[in-house]
C-alpha cells in the first residue's frame, strides 16, 4: 500500500513538472495563452474568436480584383480580395501576415527565432513549394497543411513564407546570415 502511494505521488509530481515545462514562454506570451487560428476561418469567425479590438479598411483596387479589405489586429493583418461591392461572407483570406507570438497557426514556431533553425524545422512539417516558373523548389516557401479538429492533417491552397528581420529575400540557405532571425510569417494563396 505504501509503495502505491509513493508511485502515485511521483506520477503527480512528474505531471505537475511536465505541465510547468510545457508552458513555454514565447516573447512574453505563454504557449498555453496563444490563440490558435485557422486559414479556413471567415472574417466573422476570426472576429468572434479575437474580439472587436480591430481595424478594418477596404480600398478599391486597379488590379485583378476590384476590392481589397484588410482586417487588422495588433501583429496580425488578414487580407481579402474580391469583386463584388460587399465582401462575400464565406470568403477566406488570401494573405495573412503574422508578426506576433500571441497568435499561432499550425506551425508552433517562435517569431524572433533563428532563421536557419526555423527553416529546418518547417522542412520537417511541410513540403517545399515547387515553383514551375523557376523550375525548382523554393527552400523557404512551404506548402501549408493544417490539422483539423479531429487531429487529421488537411492540405490547403496556402503557401507559408518567412519574413526575415532584414526584410530581404534569399536564393539559398547558404546566403542566409547565421544570426538572422524571423520576425513574421506570411500565409498566402498564390495567384
């Protein structure tokens, strides 16, 4: 009986210890407090999850689409492109710019981390994007997949690209400075 009590106490202590370890802090944001978002959320679903502390702007475009709307939260800009005067309710974002560790999608990475390490990590989770125009794979652009609520993984039309602190683009990993960091992520549907 005494051994059973000791084993139960050890298990509880280990559970408590691992619970504390898993609450990793990302630039002042507790991992447990990160807001998990999906590229498959509509504007209304995003607002329902993030609240009313946002800016929303619509401009008329002289490009492929007639209108461009941006839903802005601190560290998060979500772009919509459409032709009708009113934005369709079911429209999904075409571009998402994430520059805050307050939010996360399906990649669990820390913004502010080392670029080369993050590229290696993303390469274990996602496939590199093959660019038919360049006839090659792009080392720092990935085909984004997302976990469903049931735990399976679903392919999406989105690509994932990092925003480097120096705001440059690189042709290869070898060109990236060893101390370069990632300040943001862009999820986008290629045109």
